C-alpha cells in the first residue's frame, strides 16, 4: 500500500514529473539504499510479471463487466467507490484513513482530506476526495500484488487499467521483499501532509511495537495506556523524539479533525489497521516464497540441461533457497516475534465482528479469525491467510516445506526460541482447527490424535 501504508504508485497521467517520483522515493526510504531489488528477475522467466495471465479479483471483475454480468454505478460524491467495493466484496468497516502525501495523488491528501483504504483478504482499494482515479491493488496467486486504476470520470463502460512501472518503483523493492507487494509505513507528518523525513520512518508489520505505529494515520479506538503515533500532526519540523501525542490517544471521534461525512465511514478502526499491517507483510512473504521457489527450479532446470544432468536432479542450492523462503513464511504465519499488547484494544466499528465471521470454524466453533486483543492480535496465533489462494498456489516444493515445518512446530517437535510464544494449548488448538478446516493437509497431520501429541 502506499502513503504511510505505501499503496500503489499509480500512473495517473501520461508523464509523471520526476520531482513527484523523488518525493515518493524519499518518503518510502528508497533514496536511503532501499532500491528496487529483484525486479529484473520477476519481469522475466519464469515469473513474467508484466505479461503473464492474471487471475485476481480485478481481472475477474473485468470479465464480468465485459460480459455484462456486473455493472459499476457512479455517484457524484465518491464516483465508483461504493459500487466497486460491493462488486469486490470489500467491507466499508475496513476503512482506514491516512493523511501523509506519499501517494501519486498527493495533491489530494492532507490532514483535512485523508486518503481512505479499504481491504479484504485479497484486495486493497484507495480513495481520495475528488481524486482522478480509484487505486486498486489485487493479490494475484501467481504474481503477487497487481496494480490497477479506475477512472472516477463517469462513463458507460468503466474499466480498470493495469499499472506497472511507476508502482514497482516502490512496490518491487527491498521494502516489499523484492517482489511486487505492499508496504505499511509510519511517518511523522506536518500540517500540510508532507512527511518530516528528518525524523525517520518506520516500516510496520505485526512485529512492530505499538508506540512506533500509525504515524500519518488517523486511528479510532481505545487502547488503554499504550501509546502510538496516530492522529499526530507535527506543529514544527524541528521537533525530535519523543513527541508528545497525548491528544492522539484513545480517540473515538474524528469530526473535529476533518469532514468525516466525505467518507463512507467516520472511522479509521485500529483493529482494521492491525489486520492490514499483518496481512500486507504476509502477502509479501507468500509471494516471495512462490517466486523464489519458481526461480530456483527454473535455474536448476537450466543447469541440469547445460550440464546434461537428469531433469529430476536436485541441487543443494535449490533446496537451500526453497527452505530459506519457506522458513521466513512459517515464522510469520505463526506470529513469531509479534509485538505484545499490554492493554485491551477496542475498535469503533463492526470490523472485528465482520472479519471474524468470514472464515471457517471447526466443530468447537473456533476460527483462526477470532481475536484476542488483550495479549496479542489473534486468539489462535496462526494466520488466516493459510486459507488463501496465494497459499494454495505455492509451488508444491515450497508448500510441502511450509506444512512440514508447521507440523513440526505445532506438534511440539520443534520448541525453538522463535516459537516459544506458542503455548501447548495454542499448538493443540491450531492443530485441531486446521485439521478440520484446511483441506489437503499432508498425511502426517492426521496420523495421531491431538491427545497423543507431545504438546498435550
């Protein structure tokens, strides 16, 4: 994502002034050595990011629009936003609001006119007041993040347009694990919405301390005595940390800060923000495991051909690359390193309830989408994205490694420090839930009862 959640460097003109590109690069840290890594790899075989077939919520919407099965309705205040969210099944309660000028529609963004981001498990939508376009980022199982814009000008045939080069400037960099992905940032912002770069920025995921999160974001909800950087507008660019943000804590009403009626919701729910932060990095790691496995296998096939080795010959370097990418994904899916929550969290919308109702439940009524919100984000610390199309689309070699490692951790065979946050009860509960709700698990997942496992 771009802005403080860096979301979509979209080409909204035929030629983007270089100074805008430089500002975005500065805001995202790319001028500090975090350049575009791996782009040359994923733009050629075996990924072919620019030319490969797309299969994501937007590409499927395009087909429905062409067939006349779907229709986008335009309204004067928000263009196609309402209709698009309904067609993509993106809940309004997911709305988060960000006011830093680090999107290409930067002239539309300020503390008085924040940018709205809406999301579900595989779709992100960005909206600016009076913006020229809606910004769309779809999670494609084979390609990672695929970026589109939808013109806000009324027409009989609205059509999303795919965007590439300008988006990949930030969204194909080391910040996104070297794959087309998403980036959530926390930045200090002045009264005009510009990032105060001298104070630094924070790249955010579920491991980030709460006190570093949400700079440049509006945040509604209560969180006890925990502090954060949300709702903060810098009065001086000469300030240094720590900054007094007492007025930004435990905020439940944003009406005094901007005209909330311009948006679909008057809220920027903190639970939605935390899910967004977890999900964005999970998508990046899923894509990285996918790409690195496919690239390793592609390189191995070429090497075997050149050296006249059997096609099935497996090189140690291939195994190492697959294991490395898979291990990072396993740790993240099981919330290794998650920052603790020290006071109860409470949002201001129906997001938490709506989110928890979207996933499968086992025979005991448990779901990986159930929240904790007192010690950690989720009650059962295993990411709900294990049910995603991106997980299921992992190459067989990577998927096997990931599921084998998860089994080792959840069965209690692996009790290493990285997984010490999982209690025996956590491991047993996650195992039981996945056994009932995740199809096609390897045989070892079902060979013994949970009562016979070491975790009991």
